C-alpha cells in the first residue's frame, strides 16, 4: 500500500434521507473543507429519531463486510483519516473494528472515534454489548470525542468535580492509550468557569446576536450567577502529562440533533497531522482543531436557532428562557415537552414535534460559506489542573 | 400539504462508498448550488461497476416503502423538485413510481427522470422488466435526460439520421406527454455539426487547454473532417411545436463514470420554474439549464482528464489519440483495453484497471468553486428542423 492521499477520509456513520445527523452532518462539511470523503452508511433511516417516528433499515454486519471487501479488492481502502460514529449493534461494530485495525497498520493514519452510545438524561441508546467492543477499539484511536455520558461510561469515573473530571480524562488516556480526547460538553456553574478564566464567545459569534434583546434573547445569552455554562475540554496526553484546554459555550435551549456529529467531523477535518504542524500554530494540534470546529458548530447552531425562531410565528419552534422566576407575560415560552403535551392548536395537524425537529435541522448547506471560511477559532484557556482542583474542591460541577 | 420549500430536492439514486456516480455525483453539486437535498440510496456499493469488481447491497422494495412511509408520516415528503436515477429492479422502481405520482399531486413540482437503463455499446444494464415501468412513469415527468440508447428504447425509433432524431424526440414528447427532453449526447459527423451551425466550446473551457499541445492534446481537441463530435440536444414541446437547441461537446477519450448523473442533477438544479423565469433569460428554461449544466460538467470532465494524465506518468491513465493514421512514436498511447490486456509492468500489482478508474473519478469536490460559479454557459444553436433534415438527408448520423 502506497502513501495514503492526504485528502482522503473514510466516514462510517448513519444516513438519514432528510436532515443532518451522522454522515449527513459530516460529509458535506468535510467536502467543503476540500476532503474527498468516502461514505459508508450504517443505517438508512427516513429521519433522525428525535422526530418521534423513524422508518428505514440498518446495514447488516454481512453487508458491511461485503463493502469493505469491495474497497480492499480495488485498492481503495487507502485513507489518511478515518471517522466512525453511530454504528448499531456489536456485530456491525466488530466488523468496522477489524477494518479499522487493518487501516491503522498504515503509518500516520488519523482515526477519530466518536463513541456514540448515549447521553445524559437519555441514557444508553445502543445495545449494551457494544460497550466492551468500543473499549477495545479505543486502543487504536488517535482522537476520541465522547460526551459526558460516554466519557463516564468508558473511564468508569463519575464526573462530579473538577478533580473527577481530571480523573476521567486521565483514565481515558492511560487505560486505552488514547492521545487526544475532546470532551464535547459538560455543564459547569458560571462561578467555576470564571475561576478557570475561560474567555467569552468570540466577536464573530457575538456579531450574530441581535442588537435589541427580544424575549428569546436569554436563550442564547451567556449565563450569569449560579446558572450553568456548557464547557468543552480538549485534552492531549504526552508522556503521562495532560495538556487541557477549556472552551465555554453559550447555552441554546431546545433540542438540536447531529451537533456532536458535525463537531467530530470538523475536529478531524481541522486536525493537523504531526508532519504538517507549523511552529506558529497558536495552539497545540487538538486544541487548534477543537477551536476551529467549535466556531463553525456554534455559528451554525445559532443561525439554525434564529431560523427556527423566525418560523416560530407559527408556534413550531419555541425555546424556554434560560432564567427562571417570573418573566414578563409576553416572554413566557413553553418548553418543548409542554408544547408536545398541549392540545394541538389545529387538531387536524398533530405533527407539531416533527415540524419543530425539521426547522431545527442544522443549516449546514445554507451556511456553507461559513464552513469554508473557518474564521478566527473559538477562544479557550489552558487549564491549570492543580489550581482548578483546589478552587473547585467544594463545588459540585454536575448533579446528573 | 403547504407550499413546498423551493430549495428542497429529493434525489433517488445509487450510492457508492468511493467515487462519484448516482447520488454521489448529484448530492454535493446540488448542495453547492444551495439546495437542501434529501437523499434516498437505492443501493450501497463499494464503488461503481466500471472498476470490474463491486461489492455491496441493494435497497429492497420493502425498505424503500418503509423510508417513504417515514418521510410522509413526519410531513417531510414535501419537495419542490425530484430527481430519480438508477433504480435496480421493477419492484423498487414500482415503489418509487407510486411515490412520484403522489408527489406530483402537489402543484408545481418539477420531476427530472433520468431513465438509467443502458448505453450504446453496452446494451441494457438493468432488468428488461423495468422498461414498461419507465414508460409508464415518463407520463408524469417534467424533464427526462435519456442517452441515445435510452431515447431509442423509449421512443421505439432508431436514430440514424436528423430526420429519425426528430422523430424520436417527437415520439418522446407526444407518446408520453413529456414537456422537456435533454438528450445527453449523440455522436454526429463534424460536417453535419458545421451544417447545423453549432458553435465551438466557450472560452472558459478553451482557457483550460494547455498552450502547447502535448501528444495527448488530440484527445481533448475538437474533431475535424469526417470525425465525430458528441452533440447534446435540448428539446421542449409546446402545443405540438418542438423547440430544439444543439450543443457540440469535445470528445474526451477514455471512460468516465457518473457524467450523466452529474449532468441530470445540474440540469434540475439550474432549471428555472415557470414562476421564476425572467424575460431577460437568454434561452428558454430547459436550454438555459442544459447550457449551465454542460459548462460545469465539461469543465469538471476536462480537469479530471488532465488530472488523470498527470498521474499517467505511472502508466495508469492514458487516452487514445482522436486521430488515426501514423502518429509520432512518442504519442502512441495505447487504449484502455490494450492496457488492461497488456502484461502488468509490475506483476505483483494487477489492479491497473481499478487504479485507472480511481484517477478518473470526477473531481466534483476539488472543483467545487467551479460548480458554485456557474459561468457563462455552454454555447448552442437553435435547430431549424426543416433545413437540418433536408441537408442531412443523405448523411447517416449514427452507425450503431
């Protein structure tokens, strides 16, 4: 096998006919960045499961085996980067795992593994027999992008303080030998985020915010006081030493699908391989990739949110205000659950939830110029773990 | 059902993991044009069949039924444009056909049907029981994009002269009530093309040609004398009157896959719906769409060809010169078949054909700026059928 073409990526994830999760959230953005993306679809569903109803089919382990065999026979399984996301079932994941081990025999292949298994509040949404298969597969991954739920599951550490967060990251690095971990988001109290010195959103993001603050502004504002802010951590382990960066993200209320899939794809797309890192890179390679990925993801999310609010005149997309208390009457916005449970305004049209999901599909195609642009990156701060642990000793960071 | 979103396209075609045919040739270019493309994959193969070896699976009629049901249940089957291409098997095509009939009940939906069934020299490459299903489906299509083989099969007219070409187009329009036919390419003698007054390639295309003529230049040059030129025809029928435009295309020797799929997608993408046509449009809507589509397709094809020639130092991609006779020794370039049958230069690497196919995969991702640009369009001439028939009465235009 020759030197892999540096622009060739293989992405193995779900396919939905309509909307943007899995490969549908990853392929187009990576193509916009100039990558020649090969696409293996692990399912073909009509739409993502957030709609409440989904129909379609899964790609079986045998079918995946046949596809890989076809690629190898033609000398096409020659990638410089590989991305794996949602793969339903241990059998299919086993087939993918074997192929990944084969691919990683080529020197310098970058493998980003997104261990899609579940989420805080939703629990496990894959069969539990995939957990050991993922744990085994972690050993060959270059970068992993777990969310909090997945990080806890894989590290066997419950994240409740900065100290246990550090333990979880350390366990991921040392138990599995993973060099790079991007922990997509953990809710932290604002007070702690201030203590860590995590900087506010970049100007290219705040420019998008409307000048006057309509009732829904709270939903995209930065939290205050004892409220929570989502924080993303990028962590690289070199010779047992953790180098961790923290990125504070605005909270957008309401459910958006595929955000993690877009994030993982862009982290892989923006990650500079060791042979390509220049000395004037403002951050280490993983933190740099996360910074670029977050700017695009957060901008697309905000623009999608603003689009969904524009459509909200019809009552289909309404976020709950971030602040509790007694807001003015005209800013009382019911939650998604309240809306779904309310009697339909138009009894002949019960598809409120599906419509809400539709207008919240990420606007990756409409905002394609923004993906290509890249921008200045999302600001971050390097975490001083000793100080962070000390200062947050009595602050519980998670109550889940 | 409300007014369909004008940017929403449904595309139903094949999916290959690696390379650019079917949906892989259609989706990204349409997204580059700003369309929100929903994608139903009728197969998932490792690569296109030109490689000589392919592995993967087909989407069954039952699976397609499930997917459409999911889309409808969520109110997502609400498209302003639909594109269908390769659909293997009469059962699957029947399911798609029923869904198309349902979709066409919405006013103003544009349906481009590419009746992918076979090609001159290759014959039928789908099961023959799809032919009647296609014939039935033609009755609801807005635009069809057959190649010569398919046009003959559907019209039951053998195209051998300008007169029979006119008969075939007329039959397609009148038998099935299709308003727009884009006949992707027919080889015509240069003398006849001159008679018709079909203009040469546009300057944005000729700019791409190298200033000095290397031995392979002939392969992309315009033919002379009694050689053949590929001609594309766009034909619109209004009240029984044919309005036909002819576009002359340079002949690039060597086999490229997915060209027809890219062409069909771009014709649909550039087609202006009747409610959106401005009076200063230089051509009628179909001819305009074909003109824009051809410029992009031909430029991508030429750039792909030039890329494959750059790699040809390794002997993997070599076109046959257009002109016969006794060329200089250093410009004798063996044909694809000769190369495939030659003993391999490196006996341990028998994958010459697969490698050649790989370097000839259309460069849609690399040339994405060109797709978004659009350019001036490919030049054409309106066909004066009476004169054309008269002048070509004794010229056979096809010997297949």
